[in-house]
């Protein structure tokens, strides 16, 4: 009799554990679904803090073309791309255009050193919990998202861009 009771209790415990596993898998699948952004979609708003402690919201740039550049200090293509981004920023910054460099979850110390090394003058923010990266479905690094004055995504470029490409995409974005 004791043995039968023990078997029934074990069976119930196993059933409960199995149900919890199934529920966890279901919740993870449902909650992690993110709409994939595409050209023509409205760019999701976000709020991130730059290296100087200033908050940057995408909505603050309404009426300007914006390039969101997602990057990491360890990323070789990101390193190659930064001087070209800076050069184009200097050419276009007074023409209703802005670049926001969004670092993916690195320390302020690492990002500051990188920013100084590459003489970055555009806003550099840190997406410490990767929420903006997930919202924009960013993979791989670098990924650049060009947003027009109306807040619509014009282009999504995955991978390194050269200076000529950056210039062409900026011109397309602001015209």
C-alpha cells in the first residue's frame, strides 16, 4: 500500500514538473516574439543615455534623418567603419541629419576609450540591457538603420559599410 501511494505521489510530482516545463517553453516562445522590422515601418522610439549623461530619444530627432549604428568595441568591421561614419557625420551634421552610435552592452569605460580613440563626435549611447537591439532585431554587428524625417525606416544595412555607401544612404535618407 505504501509503495502504491509513493508511486502515485511521484507520478503527480513528475506531471506537475512536466506541466511547468511546458508552460515555461510556451511563455518564452510567445513573449520573445518580436515583429521583424522592415523598410517602410515606423522606427520604434527608445531612450538611451550618452557618455555625457544626456538622454537621447529617437522621437527628439523627428524632422531629421537619423542613422542608428549598432556596434561593439570588439567588432573589427565596426572599427573599420567608424572613421567613415565620423567623416560623413562632419559633412552632413548641419543638414538635418544625425548619427546615433548605439553600443551593445559594454562598460562606459570601454565605450569612452573607443570613442576617444576614433574621435567620435556624434552621440554615443550604450544599450546596456540590449532592449533597443532586440527591438530593432539587430544581428550581426555592425547594423545600420537609416530613418527618414517622418520616422520611417528607409534602409537596414547589416555589416560594414564604406564611406561611399554611407554617403549614398544618408543622401537617400534626407531627400
